[in-house]
C-alpha cells in the first residue's frame, strides 16, 4: 500500500471522494487529522490527480 499526504485546507473533499471511488473503488482508506489528509491506496495519487482536487484548479 502507498500513502499520499495532502494539506486539508487546499482540498475539495467532494472532488477527492469522487476521484478515490473512481480510481480505487473500495480499496482505499482516508484518515484526516488536523490539517492533513492521509490516503492509503494501492498507489500514490499523481500530481495531476492532486491538482484536480485542489481548490482553484
């Protein structure tokens, strides 16, 4: 499993949830603590995927 850490304040959670379901089905986990969202999945999110769920993109 791979981990991706994101700064929560920059992330659109609805877009992130949609992306994760599309890419990983039910094979992922999300843990939010403070200002950090940690995603556990079969691979890390790509830079393009992260940008697609970031506010302002």
